[in-house]
């Protein structure tokens, strides 16, 4: 009986370890701006594209300047269920960091940061 339970547990582990549901997180596939990008505009469109559907109402984008001060961003609707969009206007030249957090439709939370520099003339 113990041997049977051991084999059953091992089989279950193998089946679920290879399952996409076992590791389901919304992973960032593409961002605009890209990490470490240099932008030549005082207006920045932020586009974060993930590999799965996200709950946009429970996700967030925060933008901070080099001093850590929060900069206002406006979240925009996207036609793609895997995308989170925002716009920041009137940015001064300098370094910025995008802090994002998304909730995947399966309930998993993913977070990350993207840095960029504004060098407009």
C-alpha cells in the first residue's frame, strides 16, 4: 500500500509539474518603452504586453522619477486582454522607473520594473 501511494504521488507530481497551470503567471513579453531605453519625447506611451490575459482593473502602473517622486500616469483601455497601457505627459529630461503589477486571470500576481531615460530637446 505504501509503495502504491509513493508511485501515485510521484505520478501526480510529474503530471502537474509539467502543466502550464502549475506555473501560470502573466509574464511580460514586450514593453514599450523597452528597459534602459532613451526617449526623445516629453510624452511617453507605456505598453506592457503579457503572455496571458490579465485583470486590468486589478493591475497597476506607477511611474517614479530619479528622486523617487511619483509621476502621474493615465491608464488607457486596450483592445488586447493581455495588455496594460498608460500615458505620461510633460516629463522632464531625466531617468524614470515604471513599477508594474498585474493580476493574471488565474489569480497569480506578477511584478516588475522598467527603467528609461527622457532626453528630449
